[in-house]
C-alpha cells in the first residue's frame, strides 16, 4: 500500500492507529484515582508528543541516515516558531499559512547553515552547527529584541498583541490559532464512567501532519536517496570514488531535516502562539539528539518513541510532589509510608532530571540500539520462549516414536 | 593603555580555565578516543571538593547563648568550629581561611579516584561504541553527578573565598612602572594553570610512562603489539585528566562561587575550544583556550560592542566558525582525527 | 484477604484527597457545560503552583513552594492559621475556599517561558487548576500570564520585577503583588542621594534582556532626576559567568558608583568580581566608591556572602519587618521550616491568601468575579503593611524596603538590614506612565473561559 | 597514445621527494602493472590518478583530458574506477544495495536538477545491480550484510561495484594483499576473466609477483619515486636493475 512493502505498511498502520487512539491509550487510569498522575492524555502533552516526534523524525533523516550529528537543530525549530508567530501577527490566525511559512523559512535558514557546515564532517561539523545555533540563540534572546528592532521579543517570547495588524483577521474568527475557524484549542471531553478522555482539534491536526511526514520519512528511508545517505554513513571514501558528489545529498538531507524542525516549530506556535528563545538553546538541540539516540537512531519508529519518553518525563515526573507520594503510599503504615516517600522523593518532582540522567545511562548501556532495540529483544525473547515450548512438546513426543 | 592590558590579563585568566578543561578533554579524547560530556561535571565536582572541605573544617558545635535571640525569639545558637576549639581561634580560623588551597590536597586523590572509577566502570565499555553513544552515556552521567551535588548543596551558589592573604588587589604594573591593579587570586589562578599545563606536558614529555602514552596516542595498535599494557596507562591518563579538571575547579571557586551547573556552563565552550585547537592536539587546546579567552575579553569592551552590537555574545562561536572553515582541522589538529 | 482491605483503605483516602479530579478539566471548550474554566464541582478546589524546581533558581522555587503549602494549610484551617489572624479582610474562615477544601498541584517552570507554559497548561488541562501562582522571572510571568488570560484562569504572579508584567503586558486575569523596577528606582533614589550625595557618576552593568533593560531605565531615570550623571550603561550577556572584562573598564571610567542590574547567579558573580577588583576600596572623584544592587533577594545575599556588606538595594519584603502580619507570618513559617521566609516566599503566600479571600468575597471561583473582588482592594496584615491592588493595572501598591548588606551579621539570616521603609506615595506612578506602556497598555477584559 | 598519459609528475611531502620525473603511458585495453619496493611511491602515484593528491609538477591526462584538480567523484565520472587495498564497501548495507549505489551514481551522480525527481525511482537501478551480481556469481548473497562476508567476497563485491559502472580504466591497489591463497587465486581468475572480456584497461599495483606475472601485459618498475624500467613481464623477470632494486631487497 502507498508504495510501501508489507512490513512498512504495517508499521505505518500501527503508528496511525496509535496516534488516533492516543486520547484513550494515554489516559488509562480513572481520573479520580491516585494513578491519574500518570495519565498523559491531555491536549498539551499529546500535542508535544507528536510535535517533538516530528522534530525527531526529521533529525533522524540527517543523523540516522548520514551519521552527521548536528548540535544545532533547535535553531531551525526556533526559526519556524518565530516565522509562524509573525504570520499570526501580520496576517491571520489561520494556522495553514503560518505552518507553510515556518517550513519555508526554516528551509532557507538550514540551507544557509548547512551549506557552510557541511564543508566539514565529524565532530567539526557538530561544532559548526552548534556554533551557528548558539549564535542564533544569543541573537534572538537579546540582540534582536532591542526596542528599536524587536524581532523576537527576547526572554518573554514573541506573542500576538491586540494592536498587531493581523490584516486578514476579522470578527467571528477565534482570537486564537485556528484552522478555517476551528480553534486549535477546542476540545471535546468524553466521560466514560470514571474515565475522561480529551479529543483536541490541535492534537488531531498535529497527528495528521505527523502521519504525513512519517510516511514521507519511510519513503525517504526506502528510496535510492535514503540508501545513498546510508552509504554516506557507512563509507564515505568508497562513495567519493564512486562518482557521487556527496555534498548535494547530505545538504538535501540537512535541509529536509531542517524543514521538519521548522514544521515542528510552526506547529508548536500554532498550538500555543508564543515563541520563546530557549527553544533555540543548545540544550534543546541536545534534547533532540538524545531523543533520537534513546529511541534508536536510524530506525523509523525510534525517534518518535524517544521523543515521547523524554517529554513524558519532563511533564509527568516533574509534577509528582511529596503530597502525591504520600497519597500513593498512604495504604502503608505511617513509618513505612514516610520511608517510601523518602526513598522515592529524590527521583521525582524537582528530581526528574536525576531519573532522566539515570535512564539515559541505563538505556545506552544495556540497549545499544535504543528503545527499539529493547523492543526487538523482548520480541526475540518471547519468540524463543514460544520456540522452547514447542521444543518441549516436540521433545516429549519424540520418544514415543 | 591600562584598559588594554587589563583586558589581556582578563583574557589570560578566562583562558586559564578554558585551557585546563580543554586540556583534560583532549587528553581523554586523544588517549581513549572518547567524547566525554561529563568533563564539565568533573570541573564542577572539583569546585565542590573545596566547598566540602570548607564545610568540613567549619563543622561546629553549638552553644545556646541566652543573651542573644534568633529570629523566632528563641536563644541564639552560637556555632564554634571544632578546629577553632582544638587549635585555638587564631590557628583554627587560619585553617578555615586557607580551605581552598588546602582542598587541592583533597581534590587530587578524589578526582583521580573518580576518574579511574568512571573509566573502569563505565567508559571502558564504550571505546568501541559510536561517538553518539558515548555522548549519551556521558551526558547522562553529567546530569546524575550534577543532580547529586544539587541534592546535597542546593542550587544556590556557595562562596568559597580565597585566603585573606591572597585576596585583594596587587599592582602588577609595578614592574613596568605603571599602575595596573589586578586581583591577587586571579594572578594566582593564572600561575597555577600555567604550572599544571607545564606539569602535564613535562609528564608526557620526560617520563617513560608519558612517552608510552604519547606513542599510544599516535598509534595504539603498534604499542599494544609491543606487549605494553596500554589500556591501564590510558585509564591512569583518564584519572589525570579528571584531576586536571578538578584542580581547575577547586581554584576557580574564589573567582566565581561554585554552583551545581557551573560544569554545564563550561562544557559547550570547552568543546569549542578543543575543536578550534584541533581534536587530539594538547598544545592546540591550550593555545585555543588562551586565544578565545583574550578574544572574549576584548569583545566585551564598550568599543567592540558599539562597533558590532552583540559581538560579546557570539564572538566565541564566530571565531570557531571562521577557524574551522579556514583551517579544516583546527589550529593544530592532526589529519584524520575525528573526521568521520 | 487482609491485603485487599488495606488497598481499599488506600483508595478511600486517596479518593478523598484527589476528589478534585471529579471536576473534569474541560479547558478551552466553548461548548462545555461549565460556567467557566475548571469550575470546581466536587468538595475540593485545585490551585496550581508553578515554580522553578530545576535550574539555577531551584532554591528560590523551593522557598516559594514551601510558602504556598503553608498558605494551603492555613486556608484549610490547619496549623496556626498564620496571617488569617492578622489579615484585615475577615472573609476567610479556615474552612477552605467557599467551603471547598484546597488542594494543589505543582509544576516545574525551569525558568524558561516555554517550559513554564507547558507545565501551567498541564495543570490547567489535566489537573483542573483554577489559579496559577508562582515563578521567579519576568519572562516566565509574562508568558504564563498570557496563557492564563487565554485559558480563563487567574494568574497570581510570584517574583517578577520587570515593569512590563503590569505595564505593556498587563492582562485582566493577571495580578502582581511583587513590586517592580520603577518602584525600586523611586525608593532607592532618595536614599542614594542621602547616603552618597547628589553629584555622583554612575556606571551601569545590565543583564542583556527585558528585565535588565526596564530596571536600568528606571534606575537611570530616578537617579538622573536627583542630579546624578550616568557615565555608561553596558549590557552583559545572560550566559556570562565571569564579569571581569566588564568590571575592569569601570576602574578608569571616572564613575564612582557601580549599579548592577543583575539578578540571581549573574548578580552573585558580578558582585563577587567587583569586590575582587577592589572597587569598594577605591576613592574616585574624592568620594568612596559605592556599589548598588537595585533588586536584592535573600538567596542572592546568601550566594554573595560577605561581598554584600554595605551594598544598598531594595526588596519587596523582609522578615525583619516588625508589623503584626509580618511577625505572624515569620512565626508560622519559621516554626514549620526552621528558617525565616524569603521575599519571594512571602509574595507567593500573600498571593495565595489574596486569591482565596477574593473568591470568598466574590462568592464564586469565576475568574471575572475574582477580578472584580481584587480590583481596588485595600488590605493590611499580610506582612507589607497597608496595600492597594490598583484596578487600572493589577499592581499592588505598598511600601518598598531599602536594604543594605549588614556589616556584622549574627547568623545566616540577618545578612541584610532594613535602611528605610519608603512610603507608598513615593513609589506610585500613573497607570499610563510611559515606562508602563503609556496609554496603549490595556488590561483587556477578564476571560472566564466560558 | 595511451589512455592514461603521465608526464613529468613530481610531488614533495615536506623534505621527502615522493615522486619525481614519472613518465608513464598505459595503452588502451591492456593490463599494466606498477611494481616496486615499499616506499617506492606506488600508492602515491595512484592517488595522483584519482584526485586524492595533486602533484607539484607534471600532468596526468586521461583520454586527452587532465584529471588534475578534479574531485575524486568527477574523475570517476570520466571513467576511472578504483579498487582499494582493503576492500572499501558499504559495510552497513546489503550486497544488493552495495551494488545499487554505483549504478545510482552512474545515473544521477552529477546531481543535476533531474536527480531530484529521480531520487525516488529505483527500478532500473535494481535491474542493473541484479545483473552485475549475476555476472559476478554473487546473486545468492544479495541479501547478506556486506560487513559479514569473507575478505575474498568483499573484494569480489568491490570489483563488481567498479565494473557495474563500465569504467574505461580500472585501478587496482594491491587487490590480493592480506588474502589467503585460495582467495588470491579466485581473485586472479576473476581479473583474468575481466581482462579477457575485453574493452577495459586495467592498471594494477601489486606486491605479489605471482599475481603480477599471471595478469600483466606490461610492467613498470618504480624505485625511489622514479620509474626504473618499463617492459613486458618476460623481460622484467630477468632485468638486472630490477633484481638489484626490487627482488634483491625483498628476497
């Protein structure tokens, strides 16, 4: 289907099903239960899952295929966000032109940076991209937000003000980003017994776009172009002596992944019309690197898993405070309850960084191929168990013959 | 003119910290081929060795003084450090006063030990893994180390003042017959950095151990074939690199009070320094450290910022870009190192 | 058997505490049956405390969180009741708010406007928080305030000092108890003139972002009005850790006062560097060199250690204030946590009580009702003395403290001493003051999310 | 006039004169071997043909056009393919994919505008790659991971990858170095087959005399960066200068 082989079609369908059903899957616990803390099915976080999924998918096209490790991709995300918010400010709250503009501007920006950075490879390339991104961040944070020429609005973040022109905005349209009148924030809440599920317009827009770009990524991975990029990673020497000028290919990959980042940035702004400079900082670039490696660089689904994993920690674990802990362990006798809270306390709430750091180490030590590798190992283990069982049954039948 | 000289001094001072961190980073990279994102954390832990020693020396017993009240109106608990009661107030307070230089003695074994444990326990298993994996695992380690420090010492900076005798300003211009006041401790820091750098170079240049390590850096396999246990030597070099970063941290405390994220603040910069100097080149790291320090200082003068607005924010990165485009392997990089 | 019984007890207990979950968060939904965003329908009401828990301001955030928890206790009638005893409004009875027990959720702003909005959204969308309180930077405050306006919940700002929060970025759903840069300037200037004379030459080092600029603008304006001359204003990158290259030029600039428009780690380092370079020992233009830090906090004072001795600055609140509300608050806070409260803790505590009180007086949690109850509200007994929540811009007007680093502190907590309590009249300004967005700045109208 | 004409080539590395006054002519559709002791400059010379090094003096002409100053990929597009001392293949890719890359390069290597819409098309490439694999007797290995194969198979694959582009000149850099005897013989047979198929020029650098004498039609002996003699294998075998410079040393 869609020009994909059977395995990829299945993967695409699985991803599609999961994203469509996400409001159910991410809210497995009844709203009033103590476990509700672990629910992630509220609009903002679901949006973040898919948006950062897009970001990581795009990053993986560059890093996973060519092996070029960019430490500056957050700059393209940030540029995309700024472009989108400027579209809101100048023209209309409709998200379509904003998203298109975000992708275009990020594409141009990544073409410029990629053209220069790709003159070098290895860690030199990484540092060049890092340098460009840090420069962009510094400029956005202060220099370009001075009162005379305010392009970014600095630390507060670029936002839409009532006195902005918004030329095509008129009464009757929501005063928030919308898709031809459908506000990105409109949410339908379905109560089923003790459960509650949110269906958010913005989330489904992001999910649809993510499925589209995921499909595109699968096609790129499977095309001769994708193969060529993998060849770059595998053996650049051979490629040079094979009559191929690798630079246009790597540059194309760089720009494509930059446009993915811009798309993610545009969507972030479309869900919440504010563009902060911090999303361009090197830590944000590092985050997408970690997402990709954590999930499994070079795999199709890995980056999405990695993105979900990190965003889940950031948003769920950081909110578990001592009060919540006491609730969890309240069934225990007081002494043990306090002890348990004492044990768990350093790892949640303000300690979520610690848990994340430990998990990075555990994953990379025990699962060299990231989470996807872990999944494959579990699959293999299950199959081998099943195999053993069959062996046993066959073993018991053999002597009878 | 004084302004110019002052900025040179400032640059040398900043450069000292950059150079020391980059030196360790390059040692680890050059010997082990490992990209160590936890190196900033080692610098930070060094600084916290000084904090720990200062806390330890200031351990106090408390006596309630009914004549004074605390903020709730209860009798004030007056704290007296044990060292003051054992050695008398004068000697005791002098010991506390000198806690930062004394912390060097604590930091060397602690950092070497930490470096060895890190290498044997974790990094060793990552030699053959892609650089991306090394980055992920050392970054994870950096976060963990940082959070542990934050858990015990808080997020707020902690003052670790220089000894009274070494604080204040000195007239460094006296030699050339002009007035040029500069903080004593910063001069100490610069001299200390130069000493360490020379120490490391001498160690590599003039000891058999160092010669083997240098040979191993150039061609690991051949040295391995000669029946030399190069791995153990490299592990020790990791310990040395950790100690260099740690010492840089200990002595940095009086310049700017340590906090748990100071390592991350330096990490990106020191990577830029290493790459500008040329991956794997020790003299390159030192040269680039001082060069970037001085450039950064000059970029922050009013003259520079009015000529090019925002130059002080981007100078380091701008220089990195220019150097890498003009000289593909950095200032003194070797061919073929880390190019793919 | 016994195991399942234990579990059941747990569920019951949990159910009682987390009853707020029954109030299904139906945020941003026009079609919702609720009259306003997150209308509490069960026996509890949920407040959202959004403070930095990671990053350089984690300790400040922790202090805010402690104060907020204390406020919740007092609202629910637990503990000693704290400032409910001294608050001039007697609407709060210690039985929660409008009879509903107060619960809270927490989030981590990371001192980044993006992350702060994400955690605020999560508290609104997922946990059904009806009010967001806290924060330790103006960027975060403005970003979260905008979000709360859109979402239809109330934002009670924590520590935010930039003029913009209640200036050009003011919002109908947002309220600031903390003072601002203009007030710092207005309060400091007379004291500076008094202590240092009217013919000083000032050199400004300013953190290169929005808050730094507004503070510099305010201080420059108020000191120049007194006759001071501004020699130079230099912007320093926020990411700077070593300020030596900015301090060195001060020596030969002919300035005799250094103003550090820095906050947090920036201020600790720049002050430490300035002392290192021996600035305070210098005599310039025949006068002793002085350093001013317009915005002080206890944590900064702790971080800067001995370097703050004799350095002047301003604060929103200090635990050494001797009014009844302050004494009561310090007692409650000190007995519970073993240390006196910081000024950001006090602001968050007061904001939580003020919100609760406004709900009681309005008789509803509806944000528009709360806004109406808070606008023009005059009160006392929360620690700052007589205070007015001005209707035009939702800024509190109260006395401002001018403080100085103590020469001989007796313990870790009295490192700052109060020099003067500048009366509120001296720090007031017109709502359409040019530094506050002029005539164009408007609150807009309150949004209840319905 | 040979297909590869080398005139007065010289190159210096610091104090070392690696090549000087190299004159060489490789005739079309022959096998020409370049031999010489270690450090004679064989690999340096080869690197000058493919664009990795640019000589300080002299010229290298391929089919009447200079190769100097061109990037390796451009030289490849002129019709020169290179086989490395250690097989350079794409270890992470399958055998079939390895074979597809040079076919792809042949089609879109120049990356002109038509390459963009072509990026997704691969039918013709797969067909061509399958065909070459068939010719190389490797069709049964097509889904194997290239890195997992034996040295001999890797070499066979690499040669196949070069041949798939139908080069006019094939450069071989010690193609049997480090190989077991059986693999060496297989490789020799393969190269003979290619030679006998005709319509290709082969230049080979080799240490192993067995390989050289079973393949080459002409041999150039290089010593200390200069050609010593050039002749047929039979004459080279008995040449006293060669014995002195080369065989004497290695014996």
